[in-house]
C-alpha cells in the first residue's frame, strides 16, 4: 500500500486536505493532539475522516472484559475514520494519539463524498484503498485468533516488508525501515513486549532476521 499521502498515484493530501483548497483554506485548521489524547471515542458521531499530517494514531476498542484490543497503528500519510464514508453513523472504535505531537487533518464526510461524486477515478481508488484496509484488518484478526505468537511475529514481519521493505542490492536481504516501536508491534500482534523481544532474539539466533530500533533485516533463506 502506498504511503505518504498517496492512494496509488493519487496525492491524497493535495486532493483531500481542505487547507490545500482555496475555498476552505481560511476556515480550516489542523487538529493537534498530545500523547494519549483521544481523537474520538467509541460511539462518537462518525461525521469526519482524518489524514495524519505527523505523528502516530492508535485505533482500537475495548472487549467485554475491559481489555484493550489494538486494530491498527497508523503513521504520517495514512487515513482513518474511513468507515464513515460507507455510512457508519457512530464509531465502532476509538482513535488515540500515541505521539507527543500528532497533527491530523479532519475532513467532513459530506466534503469527502462530494469529492468522490465529482471524480469517478478518485472514487474508485478510495474504494480500492478501503478494500485493502479491510483485508489487512481481517488478516490481523486471523493472526490473533488462530496463530501462535512466533507465527504472528513472522507474518507481521511479512506485512511490514510489503509496506516498508526493499531488497538490499548487495545481499538480497529484505530491509524494512519502519515507524513502529517494539511496544507498538507487541500491541498489534496481541502479545507482551518481553515476549516479542524474546521471539525476535530467537529469530535472530536462527538467522531469520536481524533488527535494530527502526530497521529489520529479513535474511535470505
């Protein structure tokens, strides 16, 4: 999936952000959030979609036993709250800033729908993006429900490689430069940080991967 304000070859920030549109510029402001600030809660009215200008946003919900379930952690250039486009009236998840300085661009659903009505090609790309997002969430749910912790880590590494990886021309290894902390990754795959660290070290010992703070290198088999 393309990053940094792009849905394939469409510059989402230029097209969607009202600040970039002369008609909206004077009355539009970015919304700023600090660490652990909530952007919206479960059951809030779903009347906007959001573009992340900087920072990181966690999406999740609370299970019946009160346990927090993390659906996604999104970074600069990604869109969330998108189910409002499909007619969701109230939020089925919460959105929370997990960076000290997170900036988002709120786009009213009515404006988004108007843009989609006026540009058929763009509308198709938005729906394709939504399809990709839902497939990723389904895959994440399958991992949490049916796979052991080591398998969840390996498959999440594959997902990271699809989004952030490239092939090293010298070694053939897959190099992944990603925006997540170990805490983020542990939350996304439903395990603890110590467990994740232990599994990563086991995978390193078996020459499956090497890792540092912001880089993972999947070794050639």
